[in-house]
C-alpha cells in the first residue's frame, strides 16, 4: 500500500440527510463530541450563531431559524478521519444539498421515530440512490413515543425500496426506553438517563441472548419481548452484508436518541468499520482513483462574504486523488490558469487551520476573489472534467433592475457573482433590459435580495413575472439552434455562462414549442462542467 492509499483508507467523508427537525443538528453535535472535536454540548449551535453574526444576509436564516449554509466539520475517531459535510435543512436550498451530496462517499439518514419517512428524507434519499451511495439509517428520538420498530423498518423498505437490517434493536420506547441490543456485537447497551448528555452508557457483553447475565440486567417482561423480537428480526431480515450496503442496496439501521447521546457511539463505530473510504470519482475522461499520486478535485460549493469586510469568497474543493501539500500549484481546467495554494484551509469543528497536508476525501477551502466557480476541476495539469454536478431549472422567477439606471453594471456584476456561487440562476433575455432571476425555492429570493442590498449595496427592484420554468436548449446542428433562437427571440435568454435558455410563460407554451422544434433538446438540468 503506498502512502496515499494508507491516508485515503483512513478517511470517511459523509453527510447527514434528514427532514427538518428529525435531529440532524443534535446528532452532528454528538458526533463531534464523541470525536473529541468539541467539549460541550450546544457548541455547534453557538458556533452557528457566531458564524451567522458575521454576515448580514444570514439574518434571513436566523430570523427563520433555518440553516441555509453548508459547512464542513472534521473529527477523528477510531484512528479514522471523518469529514462531515453539513447540508442546508430547508428544502428551498435543496440545490445546495444536491451539490454537497456529490462531494461525499456515504450518507447517514436520520429518521424521527414517531414520524417515519418524511418528504425531504425521501427526496434526498433519491439523490443518494442516483449515485449508488451507501446509506446508514439512524432512527432517532426513541426516548419519545415512537412507531413500532417493525413498522418503521417496513416503511423504509417499502417506501424507499431498499433492503433493511437492524444493527441494533430497541428495548422499549418513550419513558420506558431502556437501551438497545447490539445485534452485530452481541452486547446489551443500557441507557443511563441520569447522565444524559454525556456518554451515558452501560455496556454489558454477553454470550448471545440466552446468557443468564441478562436476567439480572433487564426486567423479565422486557427480556422476553427482546428475545422474541430478535428472533423475529433474524427470520425477517437479511444478515448485514457489506457489499450490499456499499452498492446502496441495503441499509443498516441503528436505533437511538441523539439528545441522550444514545446510539451515537455505535453509529460512528459502524461508519468507521463499514462506510466506504473515498470512492473513485467520475470525470468525463476517466474514473479518477483516490490513490492516484497526482492531486485532483472539484469545486462543489462557493460561499461568499463569510467576512463582509473583506469581500472574501471561499471555494470548497473536494479532493478526488493524491496528496495535497501547502503551496502546491493546481491548474483550473476551465480557463487553464494556475493557482498557488498557500492559504487553503481545512475545517475543524471549531476553527479553520491552514491546510499543510490533505488527501483524497478531504475538503479544503480556497479563499479567492471570484476566479473559482462551482463545477471547476483543479488538477496538477491533466485535463480532467469531473461530472455529476447539476444545475436545476428554476421554478420561480423575478425581473430585476436597479433603482438607479446608472448602476446597471453594478447589479450585473452582483448577479453574475451570485449565479457563479450557485445562489440563484440569472438570465439575460435577448429582448429587454431587465435581468431575470430564477430560483428553485422562494426563500432563495429573500436571501439574494438581502445580499444585493447589504453586500453589493445596489438598491434593486424585483417584480413578478409570468414565467413558470426555464429549459436549457441544445442541438447538434448549429443552424437549427440559430433558427430556433431567431424564431423565439422573445422567450430566449442566456444564463451566466452564456448558454442559451428558453423561458416558458406556461406549460402550454413549453409543450407547444417542444412539439414544434423536435430537433432541439430542452433540458431541465445542466451539468456544471467547464
Ligand atoms: P434538525 O437539525 O434535524 O432540524 O433537528 P435538531 O437537531 O435541531 O432537533 C430538532 C428538535 O428535536 C430539537 O428540539 C431537539 O432538541 C429535538 N431532539 C433531537 N434529538 C432528540 C432525541 O433523541 N430525543 C428527543 N426527545 N428530542 C430530540 P427543539 O425543542 O426544537 O429545540 P431545542 O430547543 O431543544 O434546541
């Protein structure tokens, strides 16, 4: 094994997917606590608030109590380095979430034990499935009245069409939740409620469920039920099979209570043992193996103005191969420009530190002034274009123009930057002087309007439009495209990269145009490959 492989194999880069309120923040915090990255419960939220206070536009987040921005948290456990990528909780920012999911190798799906699978869980699960991503399930809030565990397993299996197998099995629920039986290691893990918030465990190893030791540890009735249920589970569910998990066909289920730190340690141990190290990443030219010697990676997120005084932009690079060293020069394949990476950073739970060394699977932040875009591929020289980072056709539109016409250029620059960051879609129609701003979710407008006002200081008027959707238009034959554009001039715009887009006034308009122009491909998504 070469030095790169040894480092790569120690890495676990993952995200948590869930419906808002299922307990993602609480679980994140407990993972960091167990990983020794923070000392106190509550630190993640405090840090979040602190970070939010840095930037004015994030007031929108604060006022609405939602987490819009995604960040990266690194911690160590069991001699492994875990990179946890946070995803925005609100569905209006799902585009950001999709992009974050392209940068991870596996996901933890958190489900509220009382609510089961919810809408957002399902949507995010589908994105993971498209990438055959291994998923570990954590059924949270077992300390509350919950659905029957068999029903929950059934719901996951039926609803998400994935095989399930419990890694642990709950003993009781709500106020009579006593703990779990660890099916994989044959041990009993009892919850010590008195030490809530720490690592309130009492682990009893036993030789299977018939071990007489258990009689002294559990009430007779609970033990009887446990024995019956485990027997049933073993008859109903397949044994854990790592290959089936790695190919995304089987999800191991852990039951727990994040707020009581219960089940968290078993979850991380499970990830440490079974979650995949960095996987090969698809590029148009070839698959890129993480232990290739040369460094490569792609930008999946840009976060601007984390510090508004400096107008800084942080580009998040997922390293796909090689050993990154501070001071290295990488080439941006989009424009063939070299960049020297002296001040790239790694994100720890509390802080950032200069990235001296990093390996495939790690995420490094590159401060820049706008020369890096989402979807950019960086390499030591080889022309590689990483694929799979989509833009989605917006479904909400507003026309934008500056209150002061003399400031049109300023507005244009602001919109261009916001579009490069992936915050909104921006279109310049062939006819007319307004810009059209498009969003996948309504809240994106609020955040954008706030940012244009506070960061770019361009008073802007936003007006409703009658548009319903946009489609990128393409064809192999340049003359066909030219004709199409000429005949439909009133509905044509270009996006921030200069690619032509058809803006539809209503479904009929879209359907009719598609029927009339069969030689044109109308796309709902656009790969961000440059
Ligand atoms: P999210 O990031 O997925 O949106 O969820 P978050 O962790 O913020 O949790 C949502 C609510 O559920 C919080 O309560 C949190 O305390 C609670 N919660 C999380 N895990 C558990 C658990 O294992 N058991 C129980 N009983 N509750 C849990 P809140 O009242 O909305 O917020 P807070 O005031 O407690 O912060």
